[in-house]
C-alpha cells in the first residue's frame, strides 16, 4: 500500500513499481470526475454517487473513504481474486483506506509505505498544477495536508520523494527486505519528523498568505 498527502507523487510511483515488477494495481472506484488524460478502467472506475452507495450497501468494498467530497474504494472480490492467484497487488489509497485494510487482519502480508513531498515549494507547485482549472481544489488540499501527513507513523516505512528513481529504489528495496522478514534498511524517523515539521509550518504560512492575498 502506498499513501501520501496529495501532491507527493504516489500515483506516479505506483505505476512505476507496477510496470517494472509485475505488480497488479488495484484500480479504485471513485465518484470524482476524470482529470485530463485519465481513462475509465485504467486510472479509475468512474461512477456516480448512487452507484457507489449501492456498492457500499452490498458490502462490495475491501476499503473505501471520502476524500475531498468524493468517494474512493477498492472492490473486495477483484483484489482477493488476484491475491488468491498468487499475484502481488499494489494500492494507491489514503490513510483511511489503509487503516480499514489493516483492521480486517487479512491472511496476506501487507507492506505499508508513506510518501512525502521533497520540499515546501515543490508541494505547492504540484498542487496548483494538478487542477489548474479550479484553484479552490488546490486550496482544499493545502488545508487537508497537515491532517494527512500526521498519519505517517501508522506506516511501516516513510520515504521522501526528492528524486523519483531514488525513491522508487528505496521502496523496492524495503519491500524485498520485508518479504524476507528483514528490516535492515537505514530509516531515520527523526529525520522524517524534522522534514514534516518544515512542511507543516510552511504550508500554514503559505496558505494563510494566499488567503489574505485573495481577500485584498
């Protein structure tokens, strides 16, 4: 499972890990509208709220969560079928979905990884670029960032995505060591905590400045 605050690059990493290691991506259902270049059945299964609620009612989801006013969920049957066939499944979900999967105590090895953005400036730029048509969405993500990032402690491994290839290699190395029941990867939680403090403090200042600028 890969999770991150919005804008940290987890979706790019999920696709990279899948293409190089034959992992099967768990394609989520969502009620949000497709972004440019997103395809139904490839990036997400795009459904309306009525369809999603029907799937919830019939307990079809392994996990689901509401994120930025839209629902996201992974179908239980699809995931379990892949696992029963010996396939490795990789999830691109948030901390809420991760918590639900872990609480089910499935009879499979679960490795959870949290991705952080490299810097304050990079995070802000990514958030603004992702939804250029609606800056309100970027602002909502800035407000949500502090809550999301604090869940890093619930994950097995946290890594900073300051270089895509480097970050990818760190994740693959960690997964392989976990599969061998080893944990020798150098992982400084103190360093991660310092990095998070910088991100959180900057996000608060930057967001406040942005709101004041809009009012003026």
